[in-house]
């Protein structure tokens, strides 16, 4: 009889050990799932650039329009832009170059408050692009014959130079090159301002 009791005790201990292992495996499985979900979210929203710097991949400039031509006109009109009424052109060029026009609008706001300040009042430039050979210039910047011409040159610059040649496609990648700190720009503030404008307009608000 004592022998049989010993067998039952061993079986009980073995069963308890199996339960503990099963419970531990379950918790490990749950933990691994949580870690995987967290990594998935991180990869979806940002890529590490090292030293604690992250690239926000939610602000890819390429893509379908997230605002329409009428909304663009509302924004331009609300700021008293001399380019008001040109929303359809800004929209159509964005579609042609595969760039969401909300980003063109955001750069336009940041560079000259939609053509109401600085040299853009003369150059008709969306992005205050530095003059290069082959372009008419004013005070060191490219000058255009119309706002539409200025819009297209900005789209072309971003598409061909930044995206296709330099492989820079997000706000975080483009702005440090487009508006470098060496030109006395506050790069971080510029990035925040563009993202804020994009978020504001995508939510349906007109004024940033």
C-alpha cells in the first residue's frame, strides 16, 4: 500500500508540474504576441535612424489626394492668398506627379503664408526654390510667370530630385535637406508645422 501511495504522489506532482509548464507556456505565448504587436506598430509608424532619432513614416508625401480642390480653395481664400482660386491646379498637379496636394499646401503655408509674405509675392513660388541655371530669378530665387508654373516646379522638384534621385519620401527626410539648419532654419519646428497643417486639413479644419 505505501508503494501505491508513492505512485499516486508522483503522478500528482507530475500533473502539477505539467500544469505549471502549460501555464508558463501560455503566458510566454501571450507575451510574445504583445511584443509582436508592439513591433508591428513601431514598424508601421516609425523607423529608427539611430541615436534615439525616429523617422515618422505616416507622412509619406506620395499618395492619392486627402483634400479636394474646393477645400484647397477654401484654405487659400481664408488666408487671403494671391493664389486663391488656384485650388484645382494645385490638386491636378498633385495627381499628375503622384504627390498628395495637402503637402504642397503645407509647404506653401510654411514658406510664404500662401504667397502673402517674402519674395513669393514677386516670384509666384510655392516653395521659395533657390535659383539655378535655366530659370529666371529674383533675389536668388526662381521666378515664375504664373502660380501654376510655380506649383508644377515644386511638384517636379520633390518627385524627381527628392523621391526618385535621393530616395527621400517623408516629411522627416525631405525637410532637413529642403530647409537645412545651415540656412538658419529651425528644422524641427518646420517639420512640426508641416505635420500640424496636414493633420488640421485632413480633419476638415481650414485654419491651422
